[in-house]
């Protein structure tokens, strides 16, 4: 006697598993935080009994200060990493023009670029150029001119000895020099920066002039269309408002005009 074994169909993995894994990770993180907090409390109680209050307070203050310092440095480093990540994304979009991308991909890159530029009082020219070139790629002449012109202005200020750099720009330049000294350690960042710098040298001026010309043409066309809408077309001889009504004569009836034409034709035939 043979027993038929029916294989149950395997369900495809569902995308709903992602929140479950995220919840699991959050629970693990929460357990870790609670465990560390309990351990720290136990160590503090033991230290209070064995050492005393003052050393524990000093050690706690030192520990809290160290954590705050590390947190601030990590936050600053993440901001610089956002700039470098924007370079990588912008380079992938601008360098491969034949590959058609979704509009939302470029929109997200532009959004990141806007955050990068607004995060510094003196953003680097490369950031402004990359953002302006992205605006050009979607046909936004206004955004392209704004940021490409800003990149040209920042390039001039870059050579000025009288401009004091901000702390954000100093951190960015330090990170940039690290990548230059160890390019093999950050090959993706190094390649994106080098390629964008080449585009900046070769295409920045041309893109700025091109978008300025297109923007000027659009403004002129708008002004012409607006003037045509406001000024009605002439409909014959205009009557002055200052002219007396008694001097205005109505046109002759069409029958009289035709009769005069007929009489003139008849006289001309009699003469012949």
C-alpha cells in the first residue's frame, strides 16, 4: 500500500517580514540598554560601598562627558559622510547619461543635495555644482542657474585669503584630505570626487550659460504672451472720446453705394 505524499507549496517570502525583523532588532537593543543600565547601577552601588561617593561622582562625570564627546564627534562625522554619499549618487546619475533613471531617484538626490548645501554657511563649490547639474538634468533652469552661479561664486571665494572658513567646511576639508592620502581605503568616494571635479572644470561654465539663455528665452516668451493678452487687437479706425457726437456720421447704406457704382459703369460704357 502506497501512501501519497502531497508536497505543500512553499510560500514566497513576504515583504511584511521587514517590520517583524525591525521590531526584533528594537527589542534586542532595548534589552541591551536595560542590561547595561542595570550593570552600571550595580557597579555604582558596589563602588559607593567600597570606594566612596566622590570618586564615583568623578568617574561618572568623566564617563558622561566622554559619551557626549563621542556622540558629538560621531554626529559631525555622519554629516560629512552625507556630503560624500551625495557625491557618489550625483556622480552615478551625471556620469551615466545614457542610462534612464526614474524621476524620483533624481528628486531624492536633489533633496539630499539641498540639505548638504544648506548645512554649511560656506558650502564647497563641488556640492553646488553637482546640485546645479542635477537640476539641469531634469530641465529645471531656475534651480540650475541658481546653484551653478553659486558654485562659480564659491570657486572665486575659495582663492580669497580674507574669507574665514566655518567649522563645517574645516571638517569637510579634513575628511577630503584623508581620502586623498588614502584613496585605496575609500575608492568609491575618491572616484566620485575626482569625476565630479573633472565635470566641474569642463562643463560648469557651459551649463551656466546654456541655462541662463534658456531661462532668458522663457522669460521673454512669457512677457510677449502677457502683453498680447493685455493689449486687444485693433478693430479699425478708433474714435476719439473727445470728438463731438454731431460730427460722427453713420456709414452710407449699401444700396446707395451699389447704385453709384452702377451709374459710373453706365457712363463709362456710353463714352465707349
